[in-house]
């Protein structure tokens, strides 16, 4: 059976996940590419048990004061998500969740500012099994539907408590239709800017009038949830500049207030089926999974958009096609993306080691790198690509490499000795070059790293020297420009 | 859209200079003898500022009618006189510091700025204000183009962006601008101490000083590393800055403190970018209550700018600086059902500085809902522009930065009535 090379597996797992742990490498190197992709996209066949690993020895740590409560404490939720990214056996699920979190970018602060901090965490991050009212927070909804149907995701988002606060849908009324959600569902969530008019925004606002929130009471199990308030629905017909119905119809008919919720469902169905939605998503998937260098590949976009429409918006079918596409496996796609801060941090943990490291200690560095989970800067998500590499953010990456290397100092020295590569600087350099794969290094990097190992006195291979040089070397490699590409 | 607008860099980033220009230190003596530098601080109000709540036409009956919960009562505004069309204007009641600066003649407002067919999209709007080009909002930022026009080698600290990521307005083809959110946190750490740490830092600097050939995307990261490592020591001097007064602890307050520190230490920076967000007030805008949303926005703005103004004044640096604000759009005139305002069109810009000729430029809109009202658009829903925002930029470019605005903006937007500088 054809086996897949480690280089290919690492490419696949950098993109469909957050890098490769050694156990993942062992698992996937026995498969063909097609088998590996099928395992990744069919993650439903693996038990989702990563949360049960939290707190166990041998896994990354957390820093929790009091009871672990990700359903009401956003710091705990952030730690949990990082932990999942490191230890999950369903890497594509976490990766797609991050993709959707950026796509439907909703920020915790506004929700917390509206309903208080515990409720903010609840509507963003609660898992239904841990919430007294079975609330499923927005990102958990996205995680559950990570490879689900896009139309369903769109409908869930339109009814999502956090979204109804974030884009003010909760105050969208008949007398004063609220445009915020109506605009962004077209501009950012589906067809993209340039494919709708200002009149469409006004009409969309009316479509969603009455899509509000209600909380029956203040008991712990009670909570804010979507409520269609028929008395606040504007019932007249709404006409768009594009087809809403399969027959090309552009007008959502006037309906009674009681039936008015159907307006929003019709509109979402129309957006999901819109060819520009297919193309907008395909281009975004290209940038996130395939390449950020050069122009978006038009052939890819056409093919993926077609799969999206043919499968009636099935993201599993779409992602299988993405990961098997010739563009994905083209030589030019290797290391052709700028690592997002969480990609960088999680990959570094997987490469360097996590034992004895608390993921809490990655949160402030991540903020300095420009990425706070559950807190995208605005509804358009994070400014990715080169925008991650402002100087202060680059310095934060180098400093995280330092923190991690310092934390793992003794283990690194032990690993060097166990591998028998502590006898010469050259052997150690080769060893870490293999452990910490990067985009092809400029030749000066190798020279300078070698010079570094030779600096500060003769090589003795003593413990103190191995600890200093192994951690220093890991710091320099993980903080190098080449390591920032994935 | 966000991704494609960055494609301009492809192939264009390999030309980093690895030597640093000597910073232009202006000694205290030279300063005492009247030598001045000219610094520009670009201030972005994120989210679309409802400038009708900042600069209030409080006697317009339609202002009160159309904003039943949001109008600032006439008795509470800080009156600053009338504009050339005899409309009485007042500042938001929380802007007591800006009122002082206005009274000292160092604060100017330019009313009804915008561009034709103004976009109501945040992102498209920011792109247009950043590039100063409504027809090609994917290009380089106008400040970035200015930096590119400076004779090389350009100091790697020529610009200072106080936010975490590069704003479009600073995007340049070959002048990377460092992002330094906090000078205190801008240091190079090491897992080791002493000589070992020094070896690491030197190695990192030597690695970053190399310029990858034919790998523009990688070269960009190299440039960023080099800019970080090459500016650490000078930024460290700013971290030690002791201002003449206490700045607010807000993000904007601390950013203004860093700007004043950079000026005080004379580290060579000429352009600063600062921002204050939260202006996308669709709901519960709450202009009037203490600690209401918009009230707090004004508090943040007022306290940070006043501290900056007085700190510079105390040090004789006020004449060296110009603060220019922008926001992607103003907001709808009538309030919505959520006691907020939706995305609108033209709005007012703010210019502050020691050599600014303060006052009110341009005329206020008449808020009468007649669809034929010439000062409004969109069925009298939004404010119609009177002054193209590029005319304000042109005045700053010609009059302050001392470079040709026609060239930088790709057209003649000069407007003689805008003589605020």
C-alpha cells in the first residue's frame, strides 16, 4: 500500500489541524493521502473525548482558580479550546471551528457587557452538557456543526443568542428595523461585499424584524434564547436585487405576522443557494487551507463552489474536496500560509513539548500576537496574513518561543542526551532541525545557529551546557521567520 | 476582500534596508533655539463616529425631533459659537477638555466631510479613508505612500503604530511601520541569562539582518523581525518616559502617553497611529447618562487628548504635533428603535495641534426631513458631504507634512477655505 511521506502528513496536519504530535505522525504515516483525508473529515466516527483528558498527567496543564467552569468563565473556556487544539484526535473539527469563529466573528466583550461576564462566557462557550439550562454557546454550536450544512449553520447563527446581542438583532423591531445583522449576513457571512445594494440591507433588516431574544426568568436553568416576536415583525413584501427563490423570484411575499418567521428562513435559504456565497466561501477556504501567496486560484474556486452547490452546502463534501485538491498538494502550497497566532502557539507546543506547561501562559502572549480566542477584533474577523506580523506581534512570537523553550529546558536537554546527539553542536542542530520542521531555511540561518552553538566557550556536552544551548536553539528556531510559515 | 487587498505586497517586499539611518535627534538646545520637528498623529475612531453627538447643532428643531432619546439637551452642550451658516454648535458635555483647547484656538472641526456615494460598510469604508481613493480601496495607505516618498534610507522607527496589527492607512510598499502597543512590553526575552542571552539576541539579529531573495512573503517576516530587533533599544528609552502629568489608563490614554514619550525622547518617529474603538453604536448609544456608551467614548477621547495636549504644552512640544482624526462614516440622523444609530454618511473630522488655527470649518447640515434638503441625502436620512475628506488630507499634506498633496493623493483636492494649518 502506498504510504504517505512525513513531509506530506505534516503539511496535511498543519493545515487540517495544528501540526502533528508524534502519535499523530505514527497513525497517519501508515495511510495513503486519501485515507488520511477520510479519517480527518469523518471525525464523527471517533469519540469526542478530548475534554476528559483535561487535568490528567502527561497532558498540557491549565491554571484554574476554583472550579473549572468554561461555561461561565471565559478564561477557562480559552484554556479549554487551546487544550483541545493540542490534544484532540479530531484536529479538523477544531480547525474548522476556528475557521467559522473567524467567519462569524463574534466578540465575548459585548455579550459580557450586556448580560455580565458569566453569561457572556455561557453564550459564547458553554457546552450543553455542562450548563444548567443546556445552553450551547455560539462556538460550541459551530464546533458541533463544523463540517455540517452551511445553510443550517447560517440559520443557527441567525438565532444564536450571542449573535443576536453582537449585531443587535435582539432590538430589531417593526417600527425601527435594525440594519446591523441584515448587512453583515450578506457582506461577511454569505455573498460578500459588492453583491448586494443598500436597499437590500434595508429589506434584510425588515426580514429579521421580530427575531429577538427572551429570557423567561432569572433561575440558573433559564437563559436568553431566540424568540420570534410576531408583533414586532414587519409584514410587507421584501424585494431584493438578487434571487431569493429557486425560480428566480426576488420578492419575499407579504405574510401575516404569525407566519412572518418564514421570511428569514426563505432569505437564508436564498443566501445559502446564492452562487456568490459558494464563491465567497471557496475563496476563503483557499486562503485558510491552501495558500495565502499569490492570487486566489480561480480553478479551485470554481470547482469548490460547484461541490458546495451540488452537495447542497455540505461542508464535509466541500472540505474533502479541498484537502484532496491538486492545489492543496501542489509544491507551491507547502508553507504558503502565515501561521495565525493560535496555529503558531499550538504547533510549537506539539513540536517542543507541553508537559508541565500551562496553556494559560499562552493567553497573554497570544493577545500580544494579536489573537484572543472568543474576541475577534470586529465582525470581519482577524486581519490575517501579513497583518499578523507587525513588529510588536513578531516580538511576541519570539518571546513566546523563549517562554516555551525555558519551560521545557530540562526536558529538551534530556531528550538530546537520550537521542545521543549532545556530543557535538552539529548533531544537536541536525536533531532539532528534524524535530522542528520549518519552511526551507535560508542558508544564513543554519550558519548563524551553528555559530550560536559554538559561542560562549568550548563544547563539553555537560548538562548545564545542553540545557542552555538546547533551549536557546529552540528559542531561535521557533522564533525564526521560517517557522512562522505553515 | 480583506485578503485580496493585501496582494499588492506580493513581490514587493524584498527591498528592506539593513542599515539604519541615524535618528534625527533634536537636542534640547536646538529645541530651545526654535528647531521643530513635525509629527503627525492619525487618530481613528473605530466603528463610525456619530459626530452629530460630538459636535451638536443643538438649536436645530429636527435634531431633537429625530433623536427623541439621543439628543443632547441644548442647555447641556458646551457652546462654541456658530459656523459660517449661523448654525449654533456645541460640544458634547463631556468634552470639557476639548472645549479648553478649542478656546485656546488649537482645535478645529471640519464639518460634513466624506466622499460621493459614501460606503456604509465598515471595512470598505475604512479602506477608502485609508487609501484616500474611493476608486481603488485596495491600494497602499495614504500615510504609507507618504512614508514611501521619503528619501531612503528611512529610519525603521519613522512610524509608530500603537495598535497590534498594521492598519491599512500605514500600508506602504517598502516602509514597514513597527507596531508597539506598549513600550514597556517591547523587549527581547531569553530562556537563559547573562552572556548566553546576549548570544541569542545577537544571533536573532544576525538572522533577521539577511534579506531572502525571491521569497517576498518570507522576506516580509524577516523585515518585521529586523524592525523589531533594530528598534528595541530606542523604544526602551520611551518606556522610561516620565510625563509631566498623569495620563488616563485607557488604551487611548496610554497610546497618547507613548506618543508624547517618543517625542520627548526624540527617537526620530514622525508618524503615529492611535485608535479608540466602540463607535459602532447601533443600540443603547446613551449619549447623555454618565457612563452611557457614547458618553464614555467622549470621556475616553477628551481625557486622553487633554492630557496629551497639556503634557506637550508643558514641555514646549505642542508646536511639533498635529492630531488628525478620521472615522469610516457618520451615522444615520434619526435614531433607530434600539436607541442607537445605524451606518450613515458624512461626519465631522477633528484637527488639533500647536500650530492649528482652531475653529469651525464647513457648515452644519440642516436636519429637516424634506427629501429635497440639499444638505442631506438618502431621503434626508443621512448627512450629505460638503467637503471631500481628501481636501482635509491635502491641507495636512501640503501645510504640515510639506509634501505635494496633488502627487500623494493623485489629484488636486486643495480647498482654500480649509486653512486650519
